[in-house]
């Protein structure tokens, strides 16, 4: 059968002579062609991973800024024992005097419509918490307070002056017209306890801790250094002046004398809870008469205030 058309032989194109047993015709190198081809598309980065990387970069940046700030401070204070008196910073602190408006009691004690906010304190009559009585008198100058004193069955007898430590309480107004209820219960407890939300709150224990809380109701604002110094003096008054040895009391009196040589009060130029607690501790331990000159002058300044002078009567 005759061919319909002729086809050009393919093996004749580019055949290498002498290589017919092993190579019929050359074939382009596919691997080399792949090398010159465009790279495969990259996988998309997870957005959450990108956010994590950005956050890490931001944190590292802030750490670097903090490190720079600390390095700057370290140049100001060359050694850990540098003569740097932090009490000098207090002079620039803005105190809120006790004569200004008080704190927001709803914010401090919780908002409860139609109910009086009650502060209930249990204390042992054998060691009355004088600082709490002073602060109670100060609070009475700021708020309308309904005060009451009760005796628990665990106590056999209470001195008459302690039963009347809030003075003669006459209920002249309906209960709902008062801003704060202040109830003191003489009870056989190892240390003073306070609650202001009877059903839900764990008690605050210790005279110093309760004094801090009650004094905060005046709404005073302090910077970090001032707050730390106030807390330090309160602890010193309770654990060293009131409960410490005679050697510890002597050291505290020397420190107080030095501090009161720089300012009228223990911390800054305004009365704080540190003054209240320290004054009461000195009076209860009987070391007031042997105190240095600056401490004696400071104690007279305290006793010129009515809340302190009223508590003095309980010590007689």
C-alpha cells in the first residue's frame, strides 16, 4: 500500500556521531531548566504569629527604655549606701488636708441602697486600741456617724470609761440619715478585728491595719514614697514601740526625734495615721515622759487636737 505522506526522520536531528549505541538524540536537561524557573510562591504568614512578633518587639522596646531610665538613676546614686534621704521628696508631695471633703464612702465600703454602712470592731478591754478611738473622733468631724458601744458575753466586766469612750450617744436622727455606723464591741479577742461587710468580708486584724483603713476614709492621697514611710512608721509603732523591748523603744525614739527635727509631723507637714498610732503607743507604754525634746514637742501638738485630748481621759 503506497504511503500517503512522508515523515521526516526525527533521529537524524542532532544525533551525535559515535554514540548511537547509547544515545539516539539529545534531550534538554530538565533539572537545569528547573533551576532557572521562577521560585514557588511563599506560604502566607499566620496573622496571630505576626501579632505575637509585634508584641514581642514592643515589649523589648519598653524594656530597653526602662533599662535606660534605671541606668540614668544609677548615675545619680553611685552606691547603695549613698547619703540619699527620701524624706526630702515628701516636701513636694501634695497632701489632702483633713479639712477637705472625705472619701466616697460608696466606693470604699460598697453601695447598698437603704442600708447604713456599718464598721464593726471587736477589741479587748484589757488593751484598748486608742488609735481607733482617736480616728473615730476625727471621723466624727467629717461625717455623720452613729456610734455605739457593746459588751460581748466573753468579757465579764468593762471599766466605765471604756463603756463611754464615744461619749454620751443620743440618737437624735433616724438611722438612715447617718453616713456611717461605728460599733465597738468589747470582746475577748487576741487582737482587734474589724468588718464593714458583716456577711461577705473576712475580718481585718490588727490595730495598725484597722487604723490604716479607717484613716483612708478621709480621702487623702499620697505618692508612693510618702505611703511607704507612713506604713513603716505604723509598723514601727505597733511592733517596736508598743510590743518591743526597751532597747527597741530607745532606738525608735531616737529615729522619731531625728524625723521630727525636720518636720512638724512624722511624715511631711500634715497629720497622718502614723502620728496617731505612734502617739497612742507612747502613751500606752508610759515612755512619753522620757522622750527626747522633738518628740515631746510633737506630742503636745497632738494633744492640742480635741480627738487626742478626749482619749487622754481614758488613760487616767
